[in-house]
């Protein structure tokens, strides 16, 4: 089977996967992931609403793997107690709640979040407000609905030059490959970080250049990744350095992400199995799951 044939087949598979799940729910904003969080013997509806690929090193349970991936990101980010944190692309709010409640995660003094889908924003606020009402002296939490990248026409955005807070940490959990563009997000983040502050991303890139056919598949056909976000590990590091970050680190955690996620998908029926095969095909062509961190210099003006 030649490359073009496989590319066309993969396109059909990915498109079918999203059509399949969109027909299983009346919510046009994408709550198909909520059943993924059900665990045997657990409550229905589930208490978590995670949607990421997970870190499967020590678990085979989807919500546990999703939480583990978030904690891996927090570990690399080196969150500090009382810090000011921006969580970008937080979905239905599980990563926000994790920072507020998990005993092994440093609790911030100010926690901001932004997510693009209105339904996810509303759901996040519902869940966060419920939690905050149950604790004494909660931190300040500000949640926004909008694109990850600030635009001049946007009046209220945490990456706006006029926003009231700078951040010690900016986080993007399994979402930055969708941003339009990741590079602009990283530039804006650098300007909003405190000196010595860091951005940390759990993200996708490639081990080597994917070539024009695969680039076309991801960019034009599947529309999952803007062209400028399709990059190699080396290009990712170099881009962050050119933007102005120092101490750039990239950790490849693919072996603890893709195999477990593929196995989970196989349990979701025929379409899940086909999508699992598609992920395996992409991994075979160099797709990697990484955690990346860059730090704003202490002395260099922006």
C-alpha cells in the first residue's frame, strides 16, 4: 500500500471517528468524552470529565491516566505554593480542580484559565464554584472563554498586554498543537510571564520532518493541526529559543502515552479500534508526545 493510499485511508478513519462520536451525543460542543471517565463500580455520571491522551505508566484506567498526565506536566512546570498560574485549554475544568484540591500539587494564590468552547467554559465554572464554596480561604480563580491566542479585538483575555496579572507558570495540557498558532501563543506567553517564570506544554511533534503528504493530511484534510504547528523536536526547541526562552527542555514520553491510549481506544468498539490503528500509523511516521518547558530570562528585557 503506497503512502498516498494510506494517507487517504487515514483521512477517512479520522473523519469517521469524529462523525461517530458526534452522532452519539446531542451536545454540539463535544461532551462525547464524558463516558470515557466512567469506571467500573463508579458513579454515573462520572465525577471527572477529563479529555487528554493520558500517562499510562501505572494505570489502565482512563481518568487516572489523564490525571497522571496533568501531574507530569505540573512536575515539569515546577509549580510553587502561592504562585500565579494560567491554565490554557483546560476543557471542562479537571486540571483546574486538580490544582485546587490535590494534596501533592502546589496550590496557587491566583489561578486563571481559558478554554475555547462555551459549553466547556460554563461547565468549568459550575464545577469550580461548587468546589470553592466548600473550602475556607480559597485562592482567586478567574476563568475565561476564548481562543488560546489573544487578538486585539478581544477585550478580556489573560494574555492581553493589559491583563491585570502576570504569571509564574503558564500551562497547556494536550492542546497546543491545535492553537493558531503555537508560535504566537509562546510569544504572548513570554510577555506575560514573570522573570524566571515558565511555560510548560504537553504537546505533539515529530521525530523527523513528516513530509508534504502527511502535513497535508494533518493540516488540510483532518484540520487537527495548523501547518505552522507541524514541527520536529529539534525545531520545537529551536523555535522556543529564538522566541526568547532559556533553559528549554523537551522530554519525550511517547512510550507512556500512545500505547496505553491506543489500548483504551480498542475497548471503545470498532471505530475506537480503527482510530487506534490510525494513531499507530502516525506514530510509525514519527508522531511523538512530549512535555516541553521554557523559562523567561531573569534579566533580559522583552
